[in-house]
C-alpha cells in the first residue's frame, strides 16, 4: 500500500470515529413529565390485556392542582400529549358500550366530581384541539380525597367485579373510573 493511501485511510477512519462519537452523545434532556404506561393486568407474563393507558406524569412542584388542571375545563389527563386509552375488548363505560380500540382520554375536573371523556381523536397535543363532537362516551365519577398526597400524577388499573377500574391520583385527589364487561 502506498504511503499516501495509508495516510488517507487512517485519516478517513479517524474522522469516522470522531463523527460517530459526536452524534452518539446528542441525547435529548430528560422530560420533566416522563411518559408512563398503566395496563391491566399489569403482570407482563400475561399477554391478554384488557386495557392500557399511555400518559405523561406531571408533578405539582409547589403548584396547586387547580392551577394545573382547572375545575370546569377540559384537561388532557396528564402532561404533554393527551392520554391515550387502549381497550382490547369491548367495554361498558357507564351506559355506553365502547368498542375495542385506541382513544384519547380527557377529564373535566370538578369540586366534588370529575367528568371522564373518551374521544376518538388520536395523537393530540394537550387539550388545545379537543373536539366534543368526537366524544365516544362521557361518565361523571365522584372525586374523593386521600390523606396521602401524591407529588406526581399517577394512574393504575385495578380489578373490579365484572370489569376493571382506572384509578387516578394527584395531590390528595382520587378518581375511580369503572369499565365493565
């Protein structure tokens, strides 16, 4: 191999290593409201899921819940993109039968009760583009208050007689949203 070809090859390899190294270190900052998923059942060894919700988890950080999710206003039920609910089987939401599929889940906080909305729009940022004409179902559920405060908005499914319950909590507020078979 000629000396000039050898030097050119070494220079090329060096430039490739440097460029790969530079690109490999450009990661986005950690999201302030990380995305999470709750499913039922939550045991990953069981492949037959009933439901799953994907949402981002905002934190209070000294702010009031009514400041972040104001009473009487449609809320995205989390942070960033609106929460997306996937039902793997047809379920009843109050008196409305909701077909298996993926939907956006909105809520309207209230003083004593919250309205939970299943909407057919998908890939929606926040609640800025919410369209009530695309609602599939609405259900008003009582709001309860816990003694323990949750800093980060949280959701978890639990089993119930003839269905499941989507439990939401933030601050001292607790909401239980029933889905039946």
